[in-house]
């Protein structure tokens, strides 16, 4: 920098800075060579290569050499610190007068910030992916990519821009260093409060002195015994949400929970790859029989199967697990209507369990492939009654044992070498939570994740780009789940069908398909894609007919003015997040509805979102469900008995005629009859306007190219499972990573 002064070179800086005035006052530069017109653009530096320019040593050198092709060469630079202006460039600040009010907060958050600095330096990739996604989305001022992010991390280390402060502690500041800066500013004649001291503007009192970079830490004494390291690969899986726990007898399982559960649990029954969704294979139940009326089912439990805690699988454990679910106020809503009120499940002998059903049910065993059929250890289940924290530490019979869990971040399972089902190849499975799967796709691009599944269109497009470049192996399908909205028919405004119809008629689904579908999604009129035998071609989802919505809204608001404002119906729009794509869906739908509805946003984490829907604490929600190959399971979410204080009939709409059709289909072994009945159900659902159909959900299941054994898993009887469907990637036990 002294050379710049002696050579009289123009120096382009941001206006209003401090260091340039100090260097001028110290005679290093002259005032006439300082140009304060820099606006962050590289244009002038590229065009006029006789000038110098302000910048970040951890960013601009990379950009000018590798990004700005018109320049395309290395730059020389010197740090302000090395030139004598030793400020702390990145600090946490508050107004001095707020210190006492914020003291409690600062005591908690400053150590978190300290630790985040250390954690970021150790493993920056996930944070970088989030930052890159954010700056790309907002595209405001400073936009960069993962290559620059990686360069910046290394440059910060190499140049000493990040590290411990005095005494080997992260985040504490040197009072003498700050006093030197104050003295320089004073000598430059700059305006600041007379008598300003270091203690007026800086404090280390909230610093946790135990937090430091590893090179300053004292080595811990070696343990007296060391467990042998696990041999084999660690498979890292990304899921889109976490679950409230991993105990199937008390926690709420959605796709992400099942992805974790399949590592630690086995179901009583498996569903094979047959497209009907009705061909089953034995799991923990090795065989079963049924009465002539399809109302009594006996399951023979597999012998010599050991839980991870060393106890044995028994019929007693199965009966206890099923009864626990039937007692749970929410989980039981899914299953209780299937069984007789008393004596739903009973122990015939030590290894035989009987299920007594309320109605004929041809495909009942399918339910034992779901949460209902996941069996934890009996001792574990009993222990969780007094210690609910154990719900986070599952004990099953599966190919992997639970190892550790940090909720909303990562859950780790390690190989069960005593697995009854045969060899388990990976050493461990680590399941990471990415609520925005675009970030998971970014993580796959840099090798932080090995497997992911997503229905986020932006993420799908990113994965397709990675597939094109050979960076992922991709499996896609859209035949097993639907994207739709749901309206709460038990409360205003959607307890009135006029409001429900108006919402459908004014729904901007053409815009939705253009901007959300992006050529990836197929529009849906019902829960069954055209390829399904249950698809009803006569059912059409109404949308984009605003002239039909207008008189309905006017009529409703005339009758119920308290539920309206400015001639529009008031409503709340709830969705699961944080998620960029869900924000975009909200923006598109709410804008389309804005002439007829006053829409209030309500974003919730997925577990809270599910609970609020179950308790009816919503007006309108976006949802993803239904549409599976065998619609028998949809009865759970549609029947009248699922309506109550806590409801799995999410819109809380009871239709006994619809129930009769579904139960008739459930008891029939005639496929043609079942198809006709379900097509009638689709017509009734369409006429109720409690669901707003968007699209058939496209699921992309992505694997790193070094993951081997995809879809090689076989069930114990040798049958082939479904692989890569509706958010479920392959079973983990036969996967490996090639060097």
C-alpha cells in the first residue's frame, strides 16, 4: 500500500470508509489519489488496469482470476492489517444503552456464535450451500457459488483471517489493538466522541473461554480402552424434515421418519414391487392366515430374532406395540377404526398374534408394513413410559443400531452385526435434515451427501443438471403421491361450500403449473394418475375461472360480513418450512386469490404443521399424500371415524355414503368392483371441494456415483422390494461406496 502512494496510483474505494483517511493522514497516500466512487462492480478494475481497488482478500483474488474472464489473471494484494490498520472487521454489536437489557441474551448467544465459527471452519460445506442458495435466490448485491465459497474458507485459514484471539480463545478482542486504531483515527482528525475509551466500545465479558480452534486446545487424556473402528462405508442420507421422535408406538411418522425407521426397525410385513401394491412378503411375521370372512387374521412371528438390546422378539412384544399405538390419541386414529373396540389384538401362543377386525378387509396385512407393523423392544417400550427422552433413541431389530441423534440436524445408526436378516454392508448410516432440499442438492454436488430424495422442483432440476454431468445417479417417478391443498370444513370460512368453491374457481393453477411445475410436474384432477386403473377420466379439478368465484364471494360476504374485509373472504394459509419452494407456492396462490380472499401466511416446521392440521388449527394447507398404488390405505384419511378432536380426516368432512363405498371396496376381492367403487369415491371428493388438486408429485431419488448396490436388496424370502418410490430410497443394508 505504501508503494501505491509513492507511485501515485489511483485507489478506488467505497465512500465513507475510515482506513483511506487514516492512510492519507499518515502520509502513506495522498488525498488526490483516493477515489471514493467504488460501487462493488468489477467493471472499472477490469477496464482500467492502472488502478488499485478495495476488496476482500478471501474473495476477489479468486473472482478476478477465475470468474471475471475479461481479466483472467492473478492479482496482487496486501491486507489492511499488514499495512498497519488493524481493525476487527466482523464483530457483533449492540447499542451501549441496551447492554443490561440484552445481558441474558448475550450470555447465551455469544458462545453459540463462537462455536459456530469453529464448527464452520471444520466443516463449512453445509453452511456454504445454504449461503449460496440464499444469495442466488435474492440476487441482490453479493452473489457467488460453491467454488468461491470453498476458496474463501481456505483463504481465511491461509491468510490468518480466522483464528483465535488473545490467549487462544475464539472471539475475544485485544484492547491494545483497538486503542491503536482509536489513536490513528484521532490523529487523522476524524470526528468521534471526545474521551472515547476501549471499554466504551468493546467487551469480552460474554466470551466463553473454553471455546477455541483445535490447535490451541489441550489434548484430552487417552481413554483406557478404545472401541475398534467400524469397517465399511458411512452412507450419508438427506431427508426433508425431522420427526418428533423415533418410537413408532408414540411418535408421528411421515416420509422422513420412515427413512430413518427402516435402518433401525423391521416391519411385520413387506410390500413387494408388484404394481398393484397388494403382493406382500414376510418380515418379522413369517406367515399368516385369514378366516373366510376376512375379519380374523393370525400372524406367526419369526423366531430367533434379537432386538438391539439383546432381548428376543416375541408375540408379547408385538401385542404390546400394537396396543400402545391403539391407545395413542393421534396414532390410533389411523388404525383403531379397522379393529373391533375390545380385543383388537390377542396372543394366541408365544409366537402367534391374532387381529380381530371390525369389517371384512382383504388387504389388511398391508397395514403391518407401515408404522403399525414396526416393533420395538418390549423392555424399551416400557422404559419410555417413564423416560420419554428414550423416544429419540430407538431399539429395534433392524440392520442398524441407533448410535446418536441431534434433532433437526443428524441421526446416526451403526451396523448391527447380529442382524437376523443377513449381512449388513455399510458401517453406518447418517441421516441429515435439509428442510430445503435445494440445499441438499448443493450438498450432493460437493460430496457432503450420498443419497437424497426430493419432490422440490428446483431441487429436481438441479439434480438433473448433476445427472447430465455424471455427478449423480437419478431415479424419478410420479405415480405414487399427489400434491394438493386442503380446506378445513369444520371452521369458517371453509365450513361453507361457497367459500370452498370460490377458492377452487379462483385458484391460479395455470400459473402454479408454469412457475412451480416448471415442465417437471403433471397437473392432477384426482389422486390417481392416468396410468392407474383407479383413475376416473370424468373428474376434473376446477380452477382459473374467476368469474364463477366473484358471485360466490359476494354472496358469502353479504351473509357473513364478519368473516370478510373489503369484499374479500379472510383466510389463513399454512405450510411447512422453512422452504424456498413453499414460499413461492404461497406467493403464487395468494396473489391469484387476492381479488377474492385476504390471505394470511402461517409457516410451521413439519412436525408442528402436522399436529396443527390434526387438531384442526388451520384454514388452508398445502399437503402431499394419497395416490399410492393400492388405495385401501386412503380409507384411513377419509372415513368418518377419523373425524374428532384430533382428526386424520384432515378436512374434517364426514360423508357416510362415501364411507360405505370405501368399505365395500375394502371387503371385495374383485378388482373390477374395487375400481368402480373408487372411481365413484373420486367423483364425490371432487364435488365436496375440500381438496384442491395441484399435481402428481414427481419424486427424484439421487445417489452419488460411488454408491454401489442400488436396488440389490432382497426381502428374506427372496422377493424384490419397491425401490425408489414416493420419497423412499433403497433399503440401506446392501449399499456400499466404491473407492
